[in-house]
């Protein structure tokens, strides 16, 4: 794994234009330009873990800068490509291959449903990231060609990523598509006008994948649900792209039924594969091993001077209770703990530190109500007993790392 110096030089920061005071992190992309920034963004490098003697000899300023680099690395941590992510990516890839040369007409899409904060957005963005980077490798010439049509720039844009605002109407969706693509429209333009312009631009720039994130924010009420569904059907009918929708409780929304709580299935339901994301479980040996593998990947990314690797893996059951098997909550508590370990100089993460970290309210309240009074985990010797419940995960870790 490549390493970097313990701290960056003065010229290491990206150079931006005058007056461009840019945040070092990324926000959700709203335009094709911001999507390309996401594609080109490089995570903060993993800094070199110095030997103890070198670390102790750092001057206060050198140590401060070294800790800044470590803090940036821990903030980003690592995106773990879980088994669930890999399975869903495979299904999306298969659907896109099926759609690629299909005769004209609406392609079958995918609806990714599940509770909030499970990482649905991260999953679909990661797929789209891989998809477009593969296109860059296979067809680099497409990304250098540009031309003008009616004073509008046409450049290759295979991916459209749209995040839906609250209570969005069909017109809002068409506006979001047009603005992502940089398609101008006149003030007072109708939904039909904007939709026509957006569809024409999508055809010219070669859109192959459209992600509609947070689709539950569309107005899917009894009154508006059919209107939204008809609009989605119209857009899908007039583009060769594959559509992916993500959201919370979409199966029981107006996206799949005629109005919330209705019973008649919509054409959206008939044209899309419904996939579910779920929190991790620890009922079976395989589930435990999967959960442990995620913790292992995050723990191995830590750059702390007194942390003993394997400590967090040993707390696999406690971390499950703290997070409910939610990978976003797991990343949150480990990031927070890593930041605290650097800030306080303790340089390690253990149960005592984890107990001081307050995370999102849902996970925290569930833990406080259900698990807080649970007894301490078994001793290390018990954890490695193949017959012990905790030991099953430790044994699974050994299998995974061989």
C-alpha cells in the first residue's frame, strides 16, 4: 500500500482559482461538473505510521501537521465493499447488460429500497463510479470530444445522478435532470417543454445510467402518485438509459401502488426490479463473519500509535449492539473514536472510549433502551473458543484472512 510523508508540505493542497474557497470534502453532486469532481476526487492519503522514536522527535508543529493528515484520513476512513454491496452491484450490472441493445421502449430498471442510513446512496454512487471509470478506460476518446448544437455544449455524459428535493413534483424532476446536464430552458417553461429538452440532451450526450436518489421525497400521495408514476414512465419510455431509484419504504409508497396505501400496482412496479438493503445480522456464522470482516477493514485503516489491531474485532458483538448492524453507524462511531484518540493523545480505541461516543439518535436510543445493561463480553480466551458464540466470529475472521 502506498504511503505518504508523515505530514504534507505547504504546496500539497489543491490549487483553485482566485476567490474559490472550496471545502476540502465533497458534497452530493448536482451537476455533471460536480459528478466529474466526485469521479476525480482522491481520498486523503493514508499517512505513514512512524516508528516510536521518530514520532517522539517530531517538533510540536511537525506533530500538529502530522495529526492533521491522520485526521483527514480517519475522516474519510474507507468505503468497505461489503458482500451486500457486491451482490447488488452484480444485479445492477446484469440489468444494464440486458438493457444495452434492447429494442426501443422502456428498459427495466431497479428500485433499491431500505431503511434510512444504510448506505443506499453510497452503494449506487460506487456502482456509477466504477461504471464510468470503466468507460474511461475502454473509450477514452469519448471523454475528449465536444461539439455544439444550437449553442449548447454536447459532451459525453454517461451517468446522471439526481438527488430529489422534498415534495418534488414531476416538473421538479425534469428541472433537476435539465440542470444536471446544463440544459437551459426559458423562464416560465412548462413541464412538457423542460422534459423534452432534458430528454433530447440525454440522447445527445449518451446517457446510459440515471440514478434518482431519495425517490421517497417525490410527492407520492394519493392525489399525486399517479401523476408522478406517469411522468417516470414517460421519461423511461423515451430514453435508452437504465434507471435506478433509491429510497425509504418505496415498496409501500405511491411509486409501486396507485397512491399511498393503495392496492393497485403501478406500471413502475411492473417495470422495475425491487431490491432491499437490510442491516447486518449476527444470527448465523456466515452473518457474523461478514460483520467481522467489515469491522476488520475499518480497523485496518486506522493510523493510531497505541492501538492494538484486533481490539475492535474483539468488540464485534458490542459494536453490533451500538449500531444495530447499520454500517453507516459503525463508520460513524469508529471515525468519531479515531478523532478523539488523536485529539486527546490516547492513540487507541477501546470499549471505554467507545462508550463515550454519542452517535446518531436512532442507533443511540436503541442501544440505551435495549443493550446498555448487557454484561461485559467474555474474556479473550472465551472469544477464541470455537464453541463460544463470540468465538465463532473470531474463527470466521481467521478463515477470511487466510
